[in-house]
C-alpha cells in the first residue's frame, strides 16, 4: 500500500512539474513556473509536517484522512495505530479490572509484591486476615508479617513448597509465593487454623491412645511372664503363652513406634540440640545388629566408618533413623548375606549408607516404602518383628535435618538405603580411621 501511495505521489509531482514547465514555455516565462511550483509543493509538505507534530502533541485532534497523496497514507496509518492502541489499552484496563474484582472476591489474602518483596497491591481478605492497610503499600511484607522464617523463605526463593507460620497466638497461616512477569510475586495467604487444629487433634489422639494402651499392655505382659514361670516345662499352655508373649511384644513395638512418630510430628522448638557422635552411636547399633543377626543365622558385616563425625541434634531421633536402616538390612537379608554400613564425610556434609545383598525391592514399591504400615510382604515383616513404621520414622527424622532418604535397589541383588546430613549439622571435621571390611559372621 505504501508503494502505491508513493508511486501516486511521484506521478502527481512529476505531472504537475511537466504541466507547469509547458505552461511557462507557452506564456513566455521559460522555466520559471517550475521553481514556483516546487516552492508551493514544499510549503504543502511543511504544513502537513506541522499538523503531524501538533497531532503527536495532542493526539485527540482528528487527522484529515481524505488528504491526497503520501500524506493521506501517513494519516491513515497513524489513525489506524491510534485506534489499535486505544482498543489494546481498553482490553488491558478491562482485564486489570476483572483481575482486581476476582482477587478482591477471593477468600484468600492476595498481595502483589515487587522484586524486593514490597507491597504493591492487596485485596480485602489481606486487610482482614493480616491487618494490612492500603497505606501499607510500598512497605516490605516482612515489616507486616514479622517472622524470621518468612524472611528466610523469601531470601531462599524456593517457592515450590508452601510455608506454614504461626501468626499471632491463635492464627496459623499457609503462605504461597507465585513468581510472575518481570520479577513480580503474588503472595497467597490462607488461614489454616482449623486444619491445624484438626491435625493436632489427630496427632494428640494417636499419642494419647498409644500412651494409654501401653500401661495395660505392660501389665498383661508381666502377667504372662508370671504364668510362664508358674507352669511346668511340659505344660500344653507353653505354646499359646509363648504366642501371646510374642504378639504382646509386637503390640508394644507398634505403640512405641507410634509414640516416636507422634513426638517427631509435633514441633519441638524448645529442644536443645546435643552433640551426638554418630560414630559412637553406630558402635551401639552394630552391637544390636550383630545380636539380631546371630539369631537369624548370621551375616557378614563390612564397616566403612570415619571417626569423629558428630552431629548437632537429638540423639534419640538420630539413633532411631540409623538403627532402623541397619536393622532392616539384617531382617530382610537372608543368613550369610553381606551388609555394608558406611559413614563418611562427603563434599557438603556426611553420608550414611547401608547396603545389603537381600532380596531387593521391586521399583513399584520404592516410592511408597516410607508410608505408615506400608509393607511389601506383610507376613515376612511381621515374622521378622517389623512394625511397618520404621521407614516412616526415618523419613520424619530426616525431614528435621533437611535431608531425605534415598533408596536404590535391584530386585534379586540387594538394596541401598542412604542419606546425607548437610554440613551445617556437623560439629567437627572427620578424621579417616576406617575399620574397613571387618567381617563378623
Ligand atoms: P517394617 O517394620 O515392616 O520393616 P519399615 O517401614 O521399616 O517396616 O519398612 C517397610 C517395608 O520396606 C518392609 O516391610 C520391607 O518390605 C521393605 N524393606 C525395608 N528395608 C528393606 C531392605 N533392606 N530390603 C528389602 N526390603 C526392605
């Protein structure tokens, strides 16, 4: 379209100049009319340039679209652009209005934050839930929700998981940060006080029920012991009594594991971390493991343990997690199999690994092993004295140390259960004194 307008313009100017030249010749003015025509043509352009400049200043003025030649084309294009920009602006305005209306209606507090996490915009729920006012716009969000955990969460910028906070004494919040656009963030805050209360009730119920059941069970176990010593060696009651004792012992182990889980699930802000030597702790665990192994026909143990790896944490928790992994290897590896226990410093922390040459685990079970009471072979687990809660305890303990259980297994060949504790939990650097490939059968 531009080329057509341009061609027309050139033809008109060319034609006009030719006519002026001929007229000039006829009137005896030789070529004088041509420069006069050029000056008029120049003035015409200057006039339209001025119009465009004025229009750019105040685009509200309408442009003369019916102007002939190249200027008609220029005016048409400018007008078209203005129309498009106007409708785009209207559409964005409408979208913004819809966004504001819908977020205003959201029951969750919604706050728009800029790249420095300063408040840009907030909805009504945010005002009600957090007590934020319109005048707080521009302030950092951490001034309004004063919590060191929020500060760390925002600095770390790991927003895949929500953050749970206690806001004031009686309000529990779940916070989600959604990055969008050019370093803008949408902060979604939900009141989860009720959910938190129900969750707490569930935990308390399990803990209380386990606690309450423990006492009568201990009495029953004591009575069974008494009965056992009271009857003769040949009594036909021996077998059922032994069965009852075994089942009682199983129930006690389940209750103990449930209590451990309940304790791990409730936060212990007041718990003072202790200095726990993993190396020394592992010696106790290995003693237990050897005793259990002997009862099952014996295994070959290989130890690769660095001395002096100490952790700042809770001994009970660390003991529960490491001993569960070692005891599982003993339980699920046939007699004569190999069990390797490794504790080493690695870049970024300390790694603990238990490898066995047991039956291994089919891949479809791997993701579910840490669920409560999930067992691949229930009969086998029971027979081996398992509660189905061991790996769940391990998972909970490791979560407290920002770590996670890594399981790799080859069915028929064996399994490896491992975790890494980050440097920040370690107390002093390890010294490599290894009791490698020490065999105990
Ligand atoms: P359990 O008390 O039954 O051992 P856990 O939570 O400790 O419960 O383990 C869950 C299940 O994972 C076990 O029942 C067992 O089937 C499987 N498992 C755990 N450790 C091993 C292992 N080293 N080799 C093979 N299977 C294992």
